[in-house]
């Protein structure tokens, strides 16, 4: 595209705008124990500055110093290194028990992948690669790192002593998926059908895990809030309204514009759950009272 203005407009519409929309969609996947926006932005920045640029520099240096074949670097070594760097930040982000559930792991991982994909797309588009192609390929990073985040969060929450094992498993799984993707790309897109099959595998893994653990988290919400009803903390009719909201299928995946009662009720329920699971950790009585008051005000 020779016209600079047309090129810039095309780049903004096909790269920047879609990723802004994806950022909004991803950060709103979770409604209970939602992370602060600063953490979401840190994930995106880590994908750009903590994963993409160091990966590119290391790969360039290794090829120059050790004369590694570019095919082997791009198809094998590169994916492993990239998945490792993308996932390292998730260990830190999910170390805060307050945000440690599988849904948040998926969200934080997806945002790290989004940042990485955005930086990679800018690089490749500047080298003449089609914006349409990069927009499609960038989605793989989002799904792959989201899977890694979900696996790491599951390990930290349920198998604390085996967190390292789950972390390694997440790296192995996402690296295999990434290697398959890069191999197809290295073949000059001769296996176009394989792209769709591989994307389908990513999609089913990602949304299968999201739906499974969203249902599990909803069960926690309903169980804990039912206990709050018995203790006369929240009215029974409000509990019935929350029950109806949690059974609407679209909201199991993308819960937008939910009532304040559900959002606050979900936070209250998870607080109760973690108080029982990990007594005397970080939740304070004052925070619990504040949540209950907010919950009452929202009705």
C-alpha cells in the first residue's frame, strides 16, 4: 500500500481498534474477584515489553552468535522462549490469593497474549505482512497464554505444593500448540485447513475451560450466598434474582451489564469461601462489612 495515509488508516482499523475491543471484552469476562485495571494494563505491557522485545533480541543474538538455523529458531526455540516469558508474569500476578481463580487466570493470561500479539503484529505489518493475516494469527497468542494462565491459576489454587508442575505443564502445552502454528506458517500457508483445525482446538480448549470453571465459581457464589440468606444478611428475593442471572448462558461466558447485586454478591460469596478455605489470611472483617453494606445499597 503506497499511500501513507491509507496505510495508516488500514493499520489502525485492522490492528489497533480490534485489540482495543478485545481488551474490553477480555477484562469483562470475570465478575467475581475482578482484578484492578492497573493489573490488566500491566499484563498488556508485560506482553509487549517483558515478552516480545526480549524474545526478539534473544532470538536475534542466538542466531548471530551460534549460527542457529532460522527455521529451527522460528519453529522450535522461539515458541518455547516466548511462552516461558509470557507466563512468568502470571506467577507474580496470580500470587495474590484474592485474585486467584481460574477465570482470572484466563483473563490475565489472555491480556499478556494480547500485548505480545499487538507488538508482534506491528513488527510484521511494518515488514509487509498482511494486516488481515496478522490479526488472525495474533488471536492464537491470546488463546494460548490464556490457557497457560488458567492452568497456572488452577495449580496455585488447588494444588499449591505442585504449582511448579502446573507451570511447567502450561509451558509444554502452549509451546506445542505454538510450534504447530509456526510450522504451518513456515510452510508458506500450504496447509490452510490446518490453521482452522488448530484454531478450533485452541477455541474449544479455551472456552471449554472458561465454561467449566465459570459454572464451578457460580456454584460457590450460590452456595455461599444461600448461607448469607439463612443468616438474614441478604433478602431471599435478591438471592432468587441472582440465581436467575447466573443461569443465563451468554452471561456464563461474557457477563456484561450485570446488576450491582450480582457483582457485589459474587465478591461477598468468594470472600466467605476464601475465609473458610484459608482462615486468617488477608480478608479483614472491615472489608467484609463494607461488601455487605455495598450489597444492601445495590438492591
